[in-house]
C-alpha cells in the first residue's frame, strides 16, 4: 500500500481523434502500477468532475459557454488541434476534478498524483495543443479559494513551454520579454501568488512563450547532466524568491531522447534523477507535491509509461 493516493478515473479516455497523443497511456499506467505491485486497488481514488464554478476560477465565462454549448469557432477548434465533442469536454472536466482531488490529498499526505493531469497549454480564453482547460491552474485556484493554500509553485518539466500556465498566473502589465539570444538561458520575471517555473526546449512548440516567473530555455539535444544542473539552478533561484504552500510538478516524459515531439536527449535514468531532485528539494523544505504526468510521446508507449511510473516511485521514496 502506498503512503499517498493516486487519483485515476478507470474510464478516463481523451477522445482527440487521430493524433500522436498516446491516449492509451492512462490505462497502461494504471495496469503497470497494479501488475508490478507498485500500487494496489486501495491506493486509487476516483475523482468527480470539476464544477463549472471551479473551471470559471481560471477560464473566461465566454470560453466556458462555448465549450458547454459546442460553439467554438473553426479557428478555435483548429488551434485546439482536437475535434470538439461533448465527451471531450466531459473528459477534461473530469481531469480537472482529479487534479483538485489530488491537490487535496497532497496537502494531507505530502504527495499525490493525478494520473491524467498536466494540460499546461490551455489559456483562460482558449485551448491549444490538445489542451482544453488547465487542470493544474483550476486546482490551484480552487485550493486557494477554499483557504487550503495561499501560494503555489508550478515546476513544469515538460519539454514544451507551459505557455497557458504562464499566461494565467503571469503579470499582464509586465513588458513582453525578448528571447535571450544565447541558449541555454534562465530568465526571471515578476510573480504574485503563484510562481511558475518552466524548463523547456526553446526551439519547440509553442512559438509564443509568455513569461513564467522563471523560464529556462534549453538548446536541442541537451542530455542528463546539463539538464539537471539547469533544473537545480532554476529551483534554487525559485526558492530564494518564493516560499510556496504547494508545489505542482508537471513531470512530462517528453524530454526523453526517444520522444517524437521532443528534441532533448534525456535518458530514462536521467528523468528518474530529475524526479528525485524535485521531490528531494520539496521534501527538504517540507512542501507538499501534487504531481501530474503532462506530456509524453515516446516512439514506444511503454517507455512513456515507465517514465511516468518512475515519477510515482520517486514520490514514494520521498514521502
Ligand atoms: Zn509536452
């Protein structure tokens, strides 16, 4: 039995049509955890969908209305890169409910995972790159509204920049920062109650990267040791500036060298070290961690599943 809860809806399925996105990974992760004896059925909690009120803590009434009534424009659906359906909306509301529940569990147990979360490309008023609504942002705002936390830090290690999350929590009046000319770079911007960190491959989607509180732009092909050194720099700098009540860790598996949508060169072992580092840094400061898998598109989906399950094992070792 695990010392924390895994949030997982057995029926969770993202109906996003023909796509490189491995929608089977959620089912495979649950199966792998049970088959390997990492978790038992008693370790899983089934979430309820988020309410519209929860989603409206982050997303605009106009966008939520369009999603609820199926009235996205053609260009909005094109930008989403997934065909609209009522089932798609229900799946994302369920995912956001799961991340809220996992946040609640993390504050109680020190660590928790929502096995289907991490949709960081969703903005307040639109979705991008398969991401309809931003489950992590919804969970943070709901936990703040309930008085459970005042502050949070997102540590986004998906290979793609957390553009939606940065836009949601960024300071709008901040002058748009120009991209530094040399890679790698670490760029700092102002933050309020939610401190966003994004460690990403610079020359990758999304083209427009609104400023996070800390952005680390990495060059193509970076490997384990250099990546981990930049992660350490980012977290050290983040904790010097900010003391969060909760860390939301987006443990994307797409910095993996065999990933079809990523251009970094981390190994499975390097990604394990990354997870260990984040949990150790949080544990040393007594900060609970809500973790979500975010992206992962390895040529062999079993690698994606292994990397995500390793994140859960790293949480186990540090809980
Ligand atoms: Zn990604």
